[in-house]
């Protein structure tokens, strides 16, 4: 039986990357001997914008993992590299989403490759980060030069990779469904749980960063409120300045139209937010892909999104949602208005029910493993 090691944020860490690693482990573990190495320190506290890096709650799906990697200690990277080298897995999978981790990943990969057996595969959520910093490309190149194969989660990520790596061996495989959040419940039950009485409910979900365009959505709702009654749920922990968004809500007189759940949403509660809403709104200013899309697909919820990065590759305009020009509150308001006036929820949801089948974990793993069986070009 082939042996696979995964290095990634994973349980007991929280967030989309960790959930992805858990679902990937569960699928690979059906066919291979898999072990997971995760961070004992993912970010130094000074660099972490949230309240906690750990997952809480009894219903969280736990996977076995060695909590041993320190993102900022080079001696630790050497130790981890030697540990994996001596384990001699057939494949080392590293989950990559920002250049901060490139030094650790690059050192580990170089040491592991000395065993002459292990192939290195990077699953890239991003190649060039949304919030760019000096040195990002140099750091990414350092890690990527030790990688044999790449899985890229959108064509946008592929374009970024090709701009900095010559002739990489890769496949574009779209982000699979986040099935770990369970199934939908009735809107009535979900609204009762969240104490929402409004008929029309919009959802903005996930960690709140400036590039996700919450300010654009709020400006769109200021236009929309003269046409429709609605409630926007903003559910997620602020990773940017919360005060400026609260101030904008006040300035636009949206206090009666917005419910703010400004904390990390535990895994067992996610179903209430998605089940209560009619549509998920993603007003991103930039993107490569988004895990929120695949949570929405899991709950068969239509989306209204800006057409940036890889979002338009997964959201089918006029079929599973609407795509609009970025940073244009009027266009976003028009799309939301059209969605309700033309009663698109059922049609879009029916289409998502069919479309989501292509985003299964079994398909993802099958395609990924086929890539690693190809010979790498010199």
C-alpha cells in the first residue's frame, strides 16, 4: 500500500484550509496509508488577526495528526524534514496558500527529496496572495523549485503559477465540496434558531478581509433598501478593521437591515446560516477561488458574486447564480433585485444540485493521483 504524508493546517487548527485537509485525509485514507503533520504554531500571535487558531466544539470531525510543525523555527523544519525523509512516503502533499509558509515548506521538501523516493506535490489555493507583500514571489519560487507536481484550484491560480515557474507539471482541479458541514435544514428552523423574521435573507460568510468587498455589498444594500425589505447576515470573524464596517453601516443607515455575528462560526452552526438564507453574496474585489462557494454548493444555495479570479469558473452566470462587475455597488444591487423579482432561487438551486456532482472528493483524489503517476519532465 502506498504511503502518503500530508503537511497542512489541519485539526485541531480551524478554518477552511484545515477542513480541506481533513476531507482530503478521509478520502485518501480509503485507499492509502496516510499520516498528517500540522502546526503546533501556525502563526506567531503578533501576526494572527483572529481570536483563536484552534477549532472548538464536540461535533468537529477529528482526524489523527502530529501537531509538531513550527512555522518560524528553522531547526524545527530540519527535524520535520528528516522525520518525513526517514518515513519514506511515496508522496508528500503540502497545502499552500500563502508565501509565509514557503521557507518551511522549501526546507522540508529539499530534505525529504534526499531519500530518492518521495515525490512532492503542492496543492495551491493561491500562488500569489490577495494581500501582496515584498518578497512574496521570491519565497514562492524557493518552495516551488522543490515541487514535482502541482494541483491548482482554479485557472486563475494556474496563470499565476505559469508566470513564475517554467513548465510545471500540473492539473487544475476545482475546489471540492465542503461536505463536513452536513446537510441543509428547513428555512423555518434555521431562521428560528437565528431569531430572524424577515422573508428575504442574504448571507455574507467567512473571515472578513478587505479584499472580500463587504464595503461594496453594504453600499449596494443602501441602494437596494428603497426597493426591497431584507436582512443581511454578516457571519464571520473580522481579520481587518471591524470599526470601519460598523461605521459604514451607521452612515448608510443599514442598522435595521444587517445582523452581525462577528465571531468565528463553529462547524456545527454553519448549517443554520446557509439554510436560513436565500442567496450567498460574494462581492470580492480580488480572488483566485473561494471555499465559501463550495460551502454554498454543499447546501445547494445560489450565489451572487463579482466576476473575479476563479469565481466565474465555478458559478455559472444565469444558471447557478449571477456574476457582476467588481467594485460596482449599483450592478450588485441590480443583480440582487433581479434575483428576487424573478424568483430565481428554485431554478438556480435545481441547477446547483446537478452541477455539484462534479466537485466530489472521489473525483478530486482520482485526478490528483493520476497526475502523480505521470513522469515529471526534466
